[in-house]
């Protein structure tokens, strides 16, 4: 099933409750956590996720763009995340496996994320126990960037691996997704679309969500 996950990175942080309300027709809420080290930008941390949890029943899809994410898994789970994505480039494989185990122990859904430079087969050691793979379609760090068409091949490759080894696993794409690119990523095999500027930059975010839903 196709899911739309608006990214609150493009929301007005002074009016976050209002802006979350504006996307209530979506399936998930995408929360971008950045540490100023794994990526050059700094955004949201644990207390903000805890506050969001108090104000919405939406499924919280928390994208950790942080170094050594295993250090913070318990905290983000306790704050109320429903799913956590950790980047494969953010730590050694054994520590990524530790992070996934910590998510499992907390009963939270588990995902790994791939920067554009990382090849699809990097998911293989983890794939059978994952709930989702996140393929970045921009270099992580900022909203409003241009979609990287070269990532369509990675999406197709990850889709093939998922179909072979773990068909229930979701495939999320993130970065530059809008009415012009949604159709391409769906065709390549994505089923969860993150969209920041395409939703919050629109006059009517609910309409923008509907437009993405019917992209195919
Ligand atoms: C970028 C973030 C994205 C970002 C997407 O590093 O992971 O979630 O908010 O923004 P748009 O949809 O504007 O590219
Ligand atoms: Zn994201």
C-alpha cells in the first residue's frame, strides 16, 4: 500500500502543532533528526519527539541522521517513535546490528537508510529483520533539494532484494519527492513517499498529499 509521509522539516517550528494538524490526512509523519556531524545541519532531538508524541496519534517515522545512532535508540523509543531509521554509513556494521536489536527490544519498527553513495546490496546483512529500507534521493541534510534521478536504479535494486528476501518490508524514498517525481519512484518500487517542501510549500497541504497519493 502506498503511504505518504510529510516531513516536518519544512513546517513552521513555532507552529508545529498547527502544521502537524495540516497533514493529518497523511499516513505517517516523518521527523528528521540531524546532529551537525553525520550531516552539516542540526534539527530536532529527543525532547521535541516526546512533545510531538503528546500532541498527535500519527505514526512517527523518525529518520536519524546522526553518528553512532545506537547511543540514542532507547531514548527515541521512549520518546514515542513508532519507527526508527539508522544510516548504514553512521557506524560499523556490528553497531548498526546493535541499534536494530535495541529497536526490537523496545518494540519499535526497524529501518536502515542509504545515502546516495551506498549500494543497494549493503542492506543484505540486515534485510530479513527489517520493517523498512529508506533510500535517500538527495544527499541528506536539507529539505528542498533536487531529486537525484540516478537513485532510481538503487530503488529498483532494493525493490528486487525486498521482493526476494522480505516482501513485507516497506521501501521509503526521501528527498525531492513531489508531483513530478512521485510517479517515477513508485514505478521503480517505492511504497512510502516522504515529502517536505512539496507538502508544506503547497497552498493546501491536504491537496498536495492527495496529489501524491494519486500520482500513479
Ligand atoms: C533531508 C531529509 C528529508 C527532507 C525532505 O535530509 O531527510 O526528509 O525533509 O525534504 P524535501 O521533500 O523538501 O526534499
Ligand atoms: Zn528524512
